[in-house]
C-alpha cells in the first residue's frame, strides 16, 4: 500500500515538473506586435499623428513604446497607452512640410524579452512624409487560381495623381531578404482616389525575376515600401475562403474586414463583410 502511494506521488511530481517545462518552452519569446497603423493616413503640417498597434504576450506585457524621428534627428521615445482589445496608442506631434517621419514600436514582457515592429527596427522602420499623398494597401486576394492568381490592390487615398514607379510589395520572403522584393513597373501611376492591382503570384510578370510570391491561404502579411526603402503600409491577411478577399472599408481606411465579394480594381465600399 505504501509503495503504491509513493508511486502515485512520484508520478504526480513528474507531471508537475513536465508541465512546468512545457510552459517554459511554450511561453518563452518576446511580445507579438501587429496591425500597426497611423491616423490620419496622410498627415498635414497641423496634424498630430496617432500610431496604434496590437500587442499581446501570454505572460504579460510590461512596456510598450513608440519610437519616432523627424528627418535626421535622433529617435524620440513615447510611452504608448493601453486600450481595449490589446490596442496601444501613442502620438507624434505635427511636423514641418515635406518632413520624413520614421517610426516603429517596441514592447517588453515580464520575462524581460523585447520585440519590435518592424522586426528589424530600427534598421528598417515605417514612415510617412508630411503633406504627401496617402498610398495604401486596400485589398488582397489569397485564394488564387491559374485563371486568377493572387493579387494585391493599391489605393491612392488623395486628390492628386501619384506615380508609384519603383515602389515595392512583398511578403515574408522579401522582408527576410531570402528573395527580392517585387517592384511596380516604371511609369505606373494611380489617379486621384483610384486603384492599381498588381498580380504577385505570376513568374512571367514578376520584376525583378524571382520576386513573385503566393499569398498563404491560411494567412499572410505583406508590406508596401517606397523607392527610398520606407515602409508606408502593411496588411496582416487572415485565412480566407475561396470567394473572399480582405480589405479596407471604406476605401483607404485603417479598418479592414473579410470581404464576401472581392472588388478587384474597384471600391470596397459596397462589398458585404463578415
């Protein structure tokens, strides 16, 4: 009887030890940062810019900061405020016209680990130019076929024609440097409040060669970058059904939804959403 009792105590102790080891293995890592956006999306000289990001961590977030710099100045640190649904926000004060403002978010957890968005910040950052037109990712289709390969729609959220020659679009392959970033062709322009669709999963049209990429049907992330190397928008695409796309509603907005009717090259505003 005593041997049986000690046997069960030993088994229970081993189970607790194993659970602790599994917990340590599962939860070790920096906070997850995603869905970074700015409001307004095309800041003017009098606009205070609000940067928001979703930050989560299974053990607990201890600190979230917005880092920004105007032109060639040093980075300034701003404590971000926690809101609902793991959203954090921080503000960048108004800047002079034509100023390039670079920014990124950093977050720490109770284990003392720190993550950033973009992942390699400050080597790369998101950015906006004060007074410049707003060019954004507006819609993405990730359930492509031979007849209709995966595509991404870009929207000119301004009242002037914008030349996007040399802009780049890419997924994790381009982000990690394991493959080239896809470039928009020379002389590519988008009319005011207009759309441009780029097919990303076609080797024949990809420039440069080898820059084509398929969007994951179970979810993916894409980035839009200026010719100067500044990230101006990104989109985290969820898993989609065959007929669905994912996009902004209204057009150009930071609010994004699963669209039940894809609207390639046209407004998302009339598409029903989940």
